[in-house]
C-alpha cells in the first residue's frame, strides 16, 4: 500500500487516477465479499483506507489553494 507521504508527492492527476483505481478495487472486493469468501478480507480495509487517504490529501490541497488568494490580499 502507498503511504500518505508517497501520495503527497503525486500530482493531482495521479491522485485522481489512484482514487479511481482504489474505488474500483473496493467495489470489486465488496461484490466478491457478498458472493464468495474473500481470500484476504484485510484487502477491504486497505482499499477503504487508501480511498480515505487520497480524499484527505485532495481536501488539504483544495484548502491550501483556497487560502492562498486570501493570504495575498
């Protein structure tokens, strides 16, 4: 799994792609959990946390960008 520090080094486009992939994997794991037994149930938690990390970093960047113009004026 990727660490928050690694995610912070990514560009916005890379973060968006990582988020999309993590959401798709999470969806697949949810479906698999409903229909079959998961080989590694911990994968659900890992992908859920990855989605949360990426969203947190995106929010941090949005807040920083919003605060930048306010600080200049």
